[in-house]
C-alpha cells in the first residue's frame, strides 16, 4: 500500500501542520530550537498527525482545532523519541544522527522535557478537559511502557501478554489518544468515540509489531531509519524473539540465550536465521494482521467516503510497509 498516496490526499492540511510545528518550535534558547528542529525536521511518516487530520476532516472539525491537536500529538511523540534514544543509546533516528549523538544525553532529555511541557501548554489552549485528561493519561502510559520494556531487557521468559502490554502502553496508547481525541473534538457520542479509539489502538499495535518484524527483515539501515541490530544490542525482547525462543529446539534455545547475552550485532544474522527457521517471523506477521483486521472492523460502521477509505488504507499499510 502506497503511503505517499495517503499523505497526498490530505497534503494541504499536512503542510499547514508542518508550518505550525516549525513556528511553535521557535525559542530564544538556541539549543532548544536546534535539537527540536533536528528531530522534528527529519524525514517522518507523521502517522499520528495524519490520523488526526483524516478523522478531523471526516467529522468536519474546524481546521484550526485539527491542526492544534495534530501539533500536540506530534510534540508528545517527538519528546518520547528523544528520551528513547537516550535510554537505547541510539546513534541513528529517522535516517539521521540521533540528537543525543550530536548534542549529548543531557540536551536530548531536557529538550524532550521541553516538548512535553509545550504540548501541555497547547492542550490548555485547546480548551477541552476530556482531551486534556486523555493526553495526560497517554503520556503517563507511555512512560510506564518504557519502564516495563527496560525491566524486560534480556529476559527470555518475557511472555506474549507482557510484550503486548508494553507495546500497548508505549505505542498504541498515543495512536488511540489521537483517534479518540479527534472524535471528542467532533462531539461524537461515547459509542462512536470508543470505536475510533479501538481503531487507533489496534492500528498502533499493528504498526509496532510490524516495526519489530522489520528489525529482522529490513535489507539495510536506510529502510528502517536506524542501525540494523540496534534492538539486539539493546537487549530488547520483541515478538519475533518471544516466538522464536518458544518454538526453537534446545540447541537453538542455547544459541538465542548466548546471542542475547552477548548483545553482539555480529550475531544478528545467526539470530535472524533461527527466527526464520522456527516460523517466528511468520507468526509475528499473523499477529500484526490480526490487529490490522480489528482496526478495519472498528470503522466498518462509518458511512463510506474518501476519508474512511484512507483509514482502511492505513490499516493495510501498517502490515504491508517496508519501512
């Protein structure tokens, strides 16, 4: 599924959001502006603002409010990326050197904090208590997810339920907050708000599982915007590893333990071969497909129009993408 087609369908609105992002990053403190513009200006899918725009246009929300909400969501997401790269000791983000690699961990953490606080300032201006509550809860859940992921580093006894809880918190939460908040802005009833929330949640789960699959199936670092093997080096236990360990023989189990203990990128291909052999990649793809299908079902009740079609295409893209 061609993501560029989806973006082009609401290109004028995306351009307005990008302009608003740039103007909102202006600061009298040079370092804040430099770090913020570096990460926000890097090539990005802008999937969360895109969701807000598509649903906003579908539900006839005034453009000003659509753009404000999209900006808030993007600032929260960007703040999490800055913090993630420090925790993961990442060297690359969105195909460029990570901010912590250029300016150091201290600057990345503090500018991440700045973007969080800016998003809350803008929430106040948006003036909707329900949305404020949803986004405040979302930032809390994201932090919980990151801590839970840190606790699971290197632990091969991590269960499927534990993994799903982590990615629900750290990724799907903000997707769900984007779609749920958009429906609230349109003053939809509780049933419809929940349907849009379900769409966002399961779309986010499908995206994250696909990301974890791409860590092993990508042909080069440009495809995923970060160095291949970073997750292995960081000891992250993702779905392919959970399945691979569960369904491998005793010899391969020992090899997986050895590889994860060493955290060596040199062993990446060996681990990848085991995951392919055990069917772990295929099982992970099926899990991503399940959530993409759930996302589609959540919006089937909507009247068909171009915007509904874009949401359905996004669900398709979440599992078919190559980057």
